[in-house]
C-alpha cells in the first residue's frame, strides 16, 4: 500500500509548536517520555498476554533498546511491547483524544515559562520527540498480527504526517528521531546513559544499549549489549535505598508530569492483605481535573506484574488527583475492572490507600503549612467533594478544609474549622458561614452587618462545591455550622438582655407595618419580620431554616435544574430611614415595598424577574422625592 498523507488535529499542531519553541531548555525530557511510553507498551503486552499467551510470539523477554547512528544522525528507541495497528497509530499519533483539550490550549499564551508549566499539566508524551528532532519515523506492529501488517508513520512536525503499511518481523514499536543540527551531543553513548539514569533508572524493563569502546581516539560501537538502568520495581525497594531524586523521577514517569511532586508516601502493608503503595500528591492540577468521566487513579500491579492504568477503584473520586502505584501480593493476575468493583481485598486496599493519603495531607497541614496551602490552592475544591462522598472519613476531611473568612482581607487567606473554633468569642456556640456566588458577594453581604458590629468571624463560602459541603457537614466537633442567611438568627449569649428586650419591643411597634408589607408583596414572600442581622441596610432576604439557600436555588437554575419550591422571608431594619418612612407612607407604599424587596434580592446576588418594572418604580420614587 502506498503512503497516505493525513493532517494533524488542530490541537496537535499547537502542541507540536509549543514543544519546539517552549520546552527546549528542558529538552532531555524527550527521552524520558519516549522510554516511559515504551515501558507502558511492554506492561500492556504482559497484561494482554495473561489471557492470550500467543501474543508473546515466542519472545517473552520484554525490553527497551536505545541506539544511535552518528553518520545518519539518528537516535532510535525501540520496544517489543504491544505495538499498534493502523487505526491506533492514527488515533495515538495524529489526535489528542482527551476531553477539554481545546479549553486547555486556549490558556496557552506563547510565554515560554508559563506554557511549559501548562504543558506539564497536560502531559508531554510522544510529541516531545520534536523538541530535538526535525523528523520522526515510527515503525510498529501490534502483537499477534501478521508481519505484513506493520505500519510506518512519519512527520516533520508540520501540519501533516504520512502513513503506510509495511513489513515488520518483530512486534512492538521503533521510533527513529532525525536529530536537529544542534543536537550532536545526543549522538554519544555516555550522554544517553546519563539521561537514562537520571530520568528512567526506575523503569521495570531493561533498557539495553550496545557498549562503546575507543579505538585510535574514536568511539566505536561494539556488538556487546549492556543494561543501562537498574531494571527493578522502585516501589519494591527499601525506602532507605531510594533517593529523593529517584522518587521524583519515578513520579514524573508514573504521573506523566513535567514537574516534581508536592509530597509522597511509600509503605508496605502486611496483614490480611499484603500490598505496597507509593502514592504521590502532584504540585499542579491537571487541566482535566473537573472531568469526572476522565480516567484517574493509580497503576495497579500484582506481584510486580502490570495489570491496569488508572485503577479508579483503588481510591475514591475525591482523591482523583493522587498518582502512583499499588502492588498487591494477593490479587489474581487475571483481575478485571469488574472483579475489582466487587473484591473485598480491593475494598480493604482502597480503605488503606485513602487513610494513607488523608494522613499525608494531615501531616502537611500540621508540619508544612506553606506546602499545604499550595496543595489547597490546586486541589482544595476537589477534596471538598469528599465531605458528601466519604461519610466514614467526613470528620477527617472536614478538618482538612480551608475557607476564606471575615477574619482576613483576601480570598487567599484561609482558615481551618479548628482555627475558627479557637478564635470564637466567649459565649459563641456555633460556626457561622455565608454562601454566595463570589467572594466579594459573600464579603459584602448585608447579612454580615451585625456580625461585624460584634466582631464575630463568619466563613465566606463562594465555591460551587461549598453548598455541597455545608449540606453534608452539619457539625464539626461539638459545634454546629449555621448559615447567617437562613432561619431566625439567635446569637444566644452573644446578645445581652437589653438587646433582646429592644428587639421584642420593635416587633410589637412595627406589627402593623409588617402586615402591610406582607399584603403588598403577596406571594413573593413567605413572611416579613424585624431583623436582628442588619445595622446599615434597610432589608435582607432570608431562607427558611429547612429551605434551600437562595444561592443554591440560583445554582440549580443556572445548571438547568429545577430547584425545590421555596419563598424567602423578608427581614426589615426598623432603624433605617427608608423603613421608618414606610410607617407613614400611603400614596406610593406598594412601590416602596417592591423596591425594598428587589434591593434585598440584588444585594444577595439574585436576579430580578422584571428589571424594567424595578427601574420604573425607582424613577417614580425619585420624581416624587424631587417634587
């Protein structure tokens, strides 16, 4: 079959451009990525061969071979792993089949440093070859297919690639890099060995190179092979024998990440289940973090034999940012995803891994608050999901949460629930919070006025997931979480008897006005009452204690979902001039009552059903006041 020319997906073109122009200063990572892909291909063959031994084609000695040709100026990375057929070549080398890639690339700016960090979140992969090569040739054949079903793929990193069917005797993939003119240092055995030992020493499969020797002052490649890497499972080694750089390098391999991890935990668990876990916290969130359908998780091995990527059953969804390896000594080698879902052994491993990650986070929060703040900035919103998903660990997760509060000036300054309790006023019995659709809306809410007056701290919750959190976590320790915008406000011992007597008297004095406003507004409100929350604003809207909050109702509406029926309570401030005027207003009472309601709705971030009528009423009242 003659060669066919096809075009790259638009996102691939963008990635290739960035590989060439943004990552040159980190060029050595190309070899790490290609070796990592070759290792994955060997792992996948070993797993598929568990069910079909013929895929080994009488050669079960899996390895990765690296060679170079100074005359042709080429570098070759070859493996005898699973290989690819024609469709897989097109899908894997011509497109990026990750959801969210278009949004990801829209964030790229052309700034080398910024783009390099973003690419790290995406994963570098095969296309990193173009950092050092001006042409790349791939010859591959999928294990178990006929020798004439090999595929040859080639591209110069522009907008197109060619593909054709070829003969290939051995299964697996061979990638040949035609090096750029300024990459001569890669055509040396000592240089390649140093890169391999730096980035890929932990690879399980042997990485094999031909030895070199010097004759008459020139380097000559011999026929004798040597294994360059340790070729052993890093996680199976003693922690005392593993350096920090080796841990970091292994993370970059297993996490397909460009950066170092934030922290990690390595442990061997013995007992009813025996397994080893090496779990990492990334420093940066991947671009597809919020795609809950994306495959996330850790790699599963059984007695050092690779079983599957992204075994999501090993950790709950709210810990989907964790990367690493779990190696079980007890599971069967033919375990499937369906078996994992029903396995009691996996359930125990999942519990153990979850406890280990949460323990690692607790240790960071206690002993390295700066690093924990970095973690929280990247993954805090995801961790919050756990309050409603993992009831057995809810208290522990709640202790890890961080929130903005009225105690600080910026959204970035956060407080834990334990710190909040430690700062509570004498006589304060509850943890107070407010939810809103933005930090500024929460910070400037009229519901906070009395709390500011009394110096009571209030948590400012503005993330969408925060509504989920407060609906799941009703208490922390022996303290209730109480919304300042729901139910009747009872400050308990924080109010003195004189205040309570004054409030009761005002309720009596304004009873007629309350009834009149309620009649005027009709079905728009459930009730009208004197407020204890406001000091400066004339009115506010409050959800009944068992109703959903106004913020939650708006979120559901924005998502196209039907919110449970609820009508707010209007609370009025008897000390405000507008409310005092209403006591004597006759002619324009309905307009004043409607404006009072609409202003309260706007102040809490709501939207008017009839903005034109609101403007008309305001204009009428302004003309009346002018007259």
